[in-house]
C-alpha cells in the first residue's frame, strides 16, 4: 500500500474508530478526529520533500480492479494534485477544530462524516483512473449532503437537496463524456459515426491524455460539453452558481470551509486534469464562451456581493468572482496564466476558508450573520477585527499576501495570452480588483468601524486561543505564499507546461527572447548597472532552462528583439 | 551594501511588527509609550542613517541587487518571442531613488518625532506607530524597487496604510467613510497601473527598469511610439489615483480625517508624490509618447487651478492645505508633462519640506486650540504660539513662491519649462501661483493675525454648506480615547482655555522643516541667478534621463531676458496674491469687503465652498449607479438565474413525476412493458427526489453504471 492510499484512507480509518466510540464521549471523539486530521496532514507533508518536481505523475500505484472493463485502481499525483492534497489535509484540520464549539449535537456522526468527506476528496485528487475518479467524486457528495442537511441552518433541506441534485445532474453528463472517451478508445460504439481506435478498453486518464488529440473535433466538442457541465456546476461558473450561496449560507462553518476550500476546486481541477489536456481542439473551440462566462462571473459575483445583507452570502458570491479568475487564468492557455490559476485555487481555499471561519466565530457569539446587526466591533473585539482585516486583504489581493500573486499571474497570463489575442479580457477582469476592494472594505466598515451602537454587541468576547491559533495558521500561509511563492509555483511548473503543450503543442517552439549584453551596452543608463547587477548573464541562461524550447533559442541583437 | 539597503527597508517593518504584536496581543491595556517610541523611532532613525550612508557611499553610481526571485511566472510572449517573465525582489539605488530615499527617510523620521508629541494623549498610540512604521516600509519599497512590480507592492502597501491611518478614529463614521473612499479610489487608479504593467511585460518581456528603459531607448519612437502611448496613459491613470489628480482627487481632502502627522507625512510629503515619482521614473517611456505627455500636462494644469480655486474658499485649516496639496501635485504633473522631469522631482522635494511644515504647523495650531480646525474660530495666534507662527510664516512664503525660498525655484523651473511648450498651460500655472499665494496668506492671516475668535463662537455662523456633513471635524484629537483619557493639559472643552504653544518635540521639528523650506531650493539655483547650467539638481538627475534613439534629452536654454521676465511675472503674481489676502483679511479685520464680494458673486462662492459639487456628482452617478446595478443583478440572480433552476426542478418533478405517473395509469396501463417500466422508473426516481433520500440516488447511480457496463459487455462480442 503506497503513500497516497495511506493518505486517502487515514481519515476513513479514523472515522471507523470513532464509529466504535460511545456517542457521549464527545471530547474523545473530537480528539480522535483532530488527531486523525493532524496525522493525515503530517503524512501528506512527507510528500513534499519526496516529490520530484522534474517529473509529472509520481507515487503511482496500480491495482487490478475490474479487468473485464479495463478498470484499474490507479493512483498518482502531479504537482497540481500535490498542492490540492496538501490544501485538503490542511483545511481538514481547520474545519475539524473549528467545529468544537459550533456543533452541539450528534457530534459522533458529524466527525465521522467530515472524515469520510476527507477521504472522498483526497481520493478524487489521487485517482488516475476515470472510473475510480468518478466513484470518489460521487462518494464525496454524500457526506457533504448530510453535513448541510443535518447540521445546517433554517433552510438546510432545501439547500442540501439543491446542492446534491445540481451536482449530480452535472456529474451524470460528465459520466456520459467519460463513457464516450472509453468507447472511442476501444472502438466499441461509434458516436457521430466516428470510428474508434480499437485499443484495449481502459479508463486510464493518462491513456486518454495520449489519445486526446486523435479524437475528431466534432466529437471532442460533445465530450467537452459533458465535462463542462459536470465541472462548471462544481466550480461554480456563472450561470450555474445558484446552488452555492444557498449551500454556503445553510452549511455549518466547517462545511462552508471545506466547500469553499476544496469542493469547488474539484471543478477547476477537473478542467485542468481532464478537459484541457484530453480535448485540446474543443478547448480552443469553446474558449471564448467560457472566458466570457468567467469574466461575467468575476464582475457579476463581485457586484452581487456588494449588496448582500448576509455576511456568509457575501463571501459565497465573492467565491463566484474568485473562481472566475481561476477559470480565466486557466483558459489563457499559457504557463503564466495556468500557474496563477493553480496557485489561486490554493489561495482561494485559504483566504475564503479564513473568511468563512471568521464569520463562523461571530455567528457562534451572536447567532446572526446580518451585517446590519453589527457595527463598531473593532472597539469591542480588536483582535478579531485585525484578523478579519488580514483575511479580507488577502482575499482582495493585496500585494505581499497570497491573493495578489495568484491574481497578478492570472491577469498577466490573460493579458499575454496568444489564445485570447487581446488584452481586453484582462482589462475587463481587472475591474474585479476594484470591485473586490469595494465589497470587502464596505463590509469591513459596516461591521467593524463606526460607533458600537448595538447593545447586543457590547459584551461580545474577543477571539479565544483556539480561534486565534486557527487564524494564525491560515495567516502564516497567506504571508508565506505572498512573500515567497516559489516553492508552490515550482511544483506546478512541469504539469502546467505539460498541459500547455497538450493544448498547444507549438507553444514552446517559438524563438526565445533573451537580453543580449549589446542592449545594455547600447544605452548608457544601465551600463554601470550591468556591471554591478547580475542581470544580463543570468537571464540569458535562465530563460531556456529545462524546456524543450531551448533548441529554438538564440541570441538576438536589439533590432531583432524590437522587430517583434 | 546590498544587505544594508535591505536593512533600510526592513527596519521600519521590524518596528511595525514589534509594536503591532504588542498592540494586537493586549489591545485594551495601555502600553508603555517609551517602549513604543523606542521601537518606532529607533528603527526609523537607524533606517535614515543607513540610507544616508548608502547614498554617500554609492556616490552617484547606480546599482541594484536581486535578493530573491519573487514570482517565477514562466514563459510568455513579448512580441512574437518567448520571454521568461520572472519578477524579482530587487532594490535599486540611483539618482532618482536616492533623492526620494532621502526625502522619505528624513521627513518620515521628523514626522515620527513630531507625532510622539502630537499623539501623546491617544489611546491608540502604539497602533498609530505600527501603521506609521508600516507605511515607511511600504514607501521605501515603492521608491527603491528595481522593477514595476516591487513598486506596485509598495504602491498598494502605502494605500493600505493610508486607509488604516485615515480610518484611525475608526469609530467615527466620517473617518471610516474617508478611509474606504481613499482605498477604493486608489484601487481605480491601480487598475490602470496594473494594466500598464501588463503592457510593459507584453512589449518588453520584463518589468525591470533597466531592461525596459534600455530596450525602449534603443528602439526609439519608431519602434515603440504607439505602444508607449498606451502604456503611459495607463500608468498615468495609476498616478492620478495615488497623487490625487482630476478626476480621482476626491479622496485626498477627505483623507484629512486622519491625525495631522499622517496628513503631513502621507498626504502631503511622501505617498501622494508617488505618482510623480512613477512618471519621472518612466520618463523614457513618456518621452516616447508625446501625446501622453500632453495629457499629463493638461491634467496637471487643470488639477492645479481647479484645486487652488476650491482652496480659496475653505475654512477648515486642513482642508485648505489638502486642496493646496492637490494643486501643488498638479503643478508637479504639469512639469513632468512638459518634459521638466527634474523640476517635477525638485518640486516634490521642496514641497515635502514646506508642506510638511505647514501641515505640522496646522497640527500645532489645532493642538494648541484644543482640537479646533475652523479658521474662523482662530485668529491672533501669533501671540500665543510664536514658534509655530514663525515657522509657518516661512513655509507660507516658501509655497507662495517668493525668492529665495525653496518654493520659488522649483515652481519657477516648472513654469519656465512650460512657457516655450504650451503658453496656455503656462498661463494656468501662473494663475494658480497667484491663487496659491492668496489662499496661503489668507490661511496665515486668518489664523495668526487679528484677535482670537475662539471664544466668540456665536458670532460666526458655524455651519457652512458642507454636504459631506463632517467638515468640522469635532475635537478630533480626542476621538479615540475613552473618557478616562481626557487630555488634562488641554482640556476637553475646546474654548475654555487660551491657545498655547506646543511642546518642543513638535516645534523643534517645525524649525528644522522651516530651515529646509528656506534653503532647500538652492540646489536648483538657475544659471540666471548665479547657479550652474544645467542646475546642480539637473546634473544630479541627468543620468536617469536616457537618450532616446541616440538623441539626448536636452535641458533647454532660454534667452536670459525671457527667463528674467518669466521670473518677474511669477513673483509679481505671487505678490499680488499676497496683497489681496492682506487687503481682505488683515487690513479689513471684519472681512467686510470680502463678505460683500461673496454676496455679489454668491453662486460662484457657493460653488467654490461646496467644491463644485463633485462629490455629490460622483455619488449620484458612479456610486449610486454601481449600487443600483448590483441590486439589479442580485434581483436577476434570485429570480431569473435561480428561478430557472427552481423552475426546472418543479417542471421535472411535475411532468416526469406526476405526469408520467398519470400517463402510466390511464394511457398505457398494461401496454408495452418496456415503455411503462421506463416511465415508472422515472416517476419513482423523481418522487424520491421530493423525499430527499440520498441513498436512493447512490443506488440508482450505481445501478446505472452497472447497467451500462452489462450492456456494454454483452454488446462487445
């Protein structure tokens, strides 16, 4: 049994142990759940130093499962999945510890479900077999359904069923696409009168990656559409997002955290892992509508956030906006945008997770999430106010915090995208930056600034040590990614280049721009600098490193550079 | 030396971290002020000293250092070629950044010292210094960054500190509003700035100054003319936000809600000049784009005269200075726009001296009058606070442009450069100079001359047509403290005491700044008055102005006679302004002439007093429009987007559930089994939808997969 299986099933084992505990031993149950999550996180941390960032899929494990169908039990991760797994185990701890005081009944069942949810999510990221992926994808739904449906707010049943059915509808379409891929590969059934390949039947994702470009465009289109509905609902992209505010508002805090931090990433992960590399033609064909929907999502989500009265709903709509950025960067189809997109998945998990956590803190104290019920809280709860401010700044993409790196790379990727061919997409999307500041600062002002005039708020205690610890853990991540994101970006370099090459095989074949020393010598300004600064020499060597494109690179004179 | 430079930047951050932790962990307990002072001032002082050492050591030879690779973004396209778009954390020392470095560290340090006196009675003392140190850190990043991204980090960072400090008295709604307004308006500018950065990346494959400017200067107009125009206009949008130019200037007057040292440091001397710094830093690009330069010059000139005219009729001492700052910033852009980049930075420097002095003097006045900011309730203060009076008088003369004080030289250099290029812009500049002299001496006479009017509150109408509703910032210094912290020395009751002079920590700083305001201009002494040509300051900054396409940037040499005439005109206009102020406010202590004039030109006067109703206009259009749009979208989301989802649900349940059930019962009852079974399957499934039993879905799901698998297996052979 390999490391990935261990990571995936540790939470399930923990859940099994809790199953045999007395339901009244809540303290033991909590400790057990927390211990499980912490152990899982530590084990998943082991992956990082042992991960070889020069390789693609690693820690592979393959077992026979249903040979007659070609279904294998195959696990393996690349850098993208690695980051998402670390995010999942990390946020798992946050979610469990945040539930100590929030969940007051049926704790045993609650923690069991939360742990099972972890297993489902981790399995989804690890699976390299489509059948297996689909099983985990569906397994993940059930615990979340119960978490919303049992421990949720007043309209919990409506929200839970909506969440479940909406996602299910999408995944059925996704299943059809998976089957279409399967039958194309083995030639069992002809879709659209297109003859399949006649390979041995398999659900192997990597096999599909390899045959993807052989699929005729018109078939790719339909397969892509199936994937699109499956993933776009999960992301959620405008206009498939309406389940999200309901689910978030009704879910308990931990449910919201997991939902925002990890579950939404299933959709974007699906696009990155399956839709883009397997269906390059359809990706390019459907690029414009998807990008337009993403940009609508960015602006629409931000504007709707602006006028929300419920804090949780505000944060939920802001997710629509943030995930729009993720989609935009992804479909820029260049390394910059895609890397930013992957990093932004992590950033959104941390920042929005933190915001939901903070809303949870205040909800436990005051049992209301209505913005109008607050005002002037900074006076009564200065620590809470400071923590909230940092989370809000991270969410609105302030430099030196994580959100900026992701948004910057995404917008730079979008501005530089040859697939878009125009900077106007980036320009429209960048309005999201302004609106992001507007809705978060307005929220902050209404909740924390101004006079403390509601008597009910005048004796609210500030954050306790447990809450402070949770937030500090998240803030450390925000600052780390914001100041030194290289470790996170390095591991996704290889997979991102792989995806770019799948979609646009010629991307790296273009000539490389280097900065020859002649440029520096031509102008008196930097000549003195050039001697002191290590610039021109490092640039010329660093640019082509480790990429197949190095063959095409050469040194250009300034006039060549300028020729464009 | 590179680690020393890093230390310069990091020291204030360390101070902020220590004081911030102290303020965060024990928010309700009063902290030891000496400890706070130590961490705040020692770090700033050390930072300034090391910075000075570095500037002296570097001796005018530029260098930069890459500390680490910050954002490894990967391969992108610059033109048709692939370029490695990395973003380094790199700092740079050259003539421009050392100039700004000296201004920021030393003026920053002086204002820190001043604030220890001014803020001494505040409850949020440690919090205040945390923000102030954080600001120093961000501002240093802004001016020292070796590429546009590091500059952008500082740029947004100072915006954040500005937000926090404007909102320092956060429990007052006007302060909270002003903070938010400042941040969001700045973000609108940043939107342009960041798009400009993206275009720079797309064009040059880098955001590093040396590479961008080297390529741009080698390429010249032919290669980069068009794209440079777009880049420069976008960058200038950013500059408009940060440096409060039309149409994004509205946040700066409101920003006066912050404590006065903040207004001096951030909203006069340093942060608001960041836009000018950015334009001058990008001078190579701007000179490739004459159209963009013209826009800069026009916006600058319009802002200068527009804000100055509003400043004529304000009665809040800080508001006058705020509009004056907007106007002077316009001057700087006017200079940059006509190609007088050196003069723009020169004016940044002299302005930092005299405007910091004026703001701190105003702070001293407010402090001495127990929190009063309305000049109509001041008067005669020269008797009570002589040191403040003298220093402020010096700074007032300096800003009015009377030789040989600092303001004259920088202003004259800008006007002298504007004259040969655009006569009309020059004219706007001259008129603005006259207005500046008038409103500054108006402030001076109203505050320090005549008799003290603080006691006779009833005699003067207290409410002016102020639509923001909070221009009289009541007793601002005491807003943050609880009742137990009432300032005993000055008394909480504003008018019960006579005004008094401020402590030495404040007046001492005023004296230093006044000296600078007198002497600071001499480094830009023009040849016509016995200096060098180009002036010493021009020679110092010349290496930053790259040749373009082989053509060197020339400092134009006008005929001496023209130069003398121009000087004479600007001095004459300034003297006229001073005379009018003297005539209306000093010689006529009851201001009767003025009141008559105001009555005659009532609409104009009201428009000026109400700042041309620009805030009202923005509220009615942009803000209200956005909110209405957002409300509309929310309605759309609830009733249309989600309505469709719910509608689909109801229809499905109805037709497939009940419908097929009925169909099954009455139409095909007992007919073909296959069809009926399917329909019943559907109806069963959707009836369960209503019951919400998830197990059933899982079962159906699994069943479906098995079914497909079985069908497939049978079909295969």
